[in-house]
């Protein structure tokens, strides 16, 4: 699933291709792709709207229209393409938006997990999300206090989108290694200095991921090269870049997790 850096990269690529185009027609090819509203209401409301901006919130794409917001969560296999010229739908295309200037926005999703919302206020969908890790709201003091209020293992907590929005498996593993914290460490044992280290590590791995256009590790997301700079993720048995100890893989919260047993001892 694309995480914050990948979704941010997609938003940046779509922005110049979509801004100022008008939606001329909408073709929903799989009903459950549309989370809200009904298909008839969706088509009636979106046609004629102009695309004003493309941005990101957590792992959601937010396409701001004249009077609404088109929100898209790519989930496991979703992909967005802007095609110029006449476009014939492919097998796994779930939604087509015909645009002005002979362009088509294609939502391609083989596994059918992706979802689309058309809403007046994005808060309808975003209300339960935690803070953005690259925002001013996310500070070392906030993180320390938030960790102290919970008693959960670090890795599952960092993946909880109501706690912190945008982190996924890749960047949680990378941040925990950079901070020197074991993924099974209990959150309320984290000291203030450790919280500051984790805060800096989260921001660094996300910023580095964006600079490298995200990570391309499967057939869905393409174009990034952050996978060439992983510290621990998917490097089981390879030497830790810090101490040369072989990287280990364990399961934490039902998620495959990569860490260095020497740099990230379980303590506290």
C-alpha cells in the first residue's frame, strides 16, 4: 500500500496534469469503489466541476473541485493515471473521469480495495485521523505525551492512523531503526529523549522518502527509488548499516517487521 511519501509523490505528479480541467463525464465501472454518495448523485454532482488543486492528507489524495472534494484512497493496488486522447477502458479500471482538453483520469485497481468519496467537507472522512507527521502540530512534546498516554507496542501504535496519519510498514520500520527503538517496546516506557529521537527519525525517513519519490517495491507503485536506501525494511539477513549485525524479521501486530537486534534492543 502506498504510504505518505508515495501518495505525496502521486499528488505532486497529478497536480499540473489536472489543475484547471473540468469534469465532463463520469463512468463508475465497479459500484463498491464509490464509498459516498450514491452513483447517481456522484455523477450529477461531479460533472461540470473544475479541478482547483490536488493535495494529500495522510494516505488520501484530495482533489479539490469547484464545490466539492474528491477523496481517493488507493489501498493495496490502486493507481491513478491521466491519459490524453481517446481512452478505451482496461479490465481493472474502476472509475473514469472524462476531462476537458481531451484528458481522462483513470482509477485502476485490480484488487478492488481502493475507495472514492465525493464530499463537501473532507472532515467527513478525515475526522478520526491523527496529526500529520510533517506538520507543525507534530512536535517532540506532543509525541512524548501521546506515547505516555497509551500502553501499546510501538510498531502497531505508529501504524494506527488515528494516532499518527500517514505512516505504514516501510517507514515505521525505518524510523524505529533510525531512532534505535525496538518495535515491541511499550509506548509508555519511552523517555522524553527517546521520543525526541523518534520524532526526528519519523520526519527524516518521510522527508527522505519524498525526496526519492517514494519506494517502488512492487508492481503497483512505480517511479521511486527509496528502496535503494532502506536501512532495515526487507533486508532480512543483510548487515545493519550501523553495526553490521544481520537484520531480523519478526511479526508484530500481524505485520512483518524488520529491525536490528543490536541497535534496537528490547528494554524499558
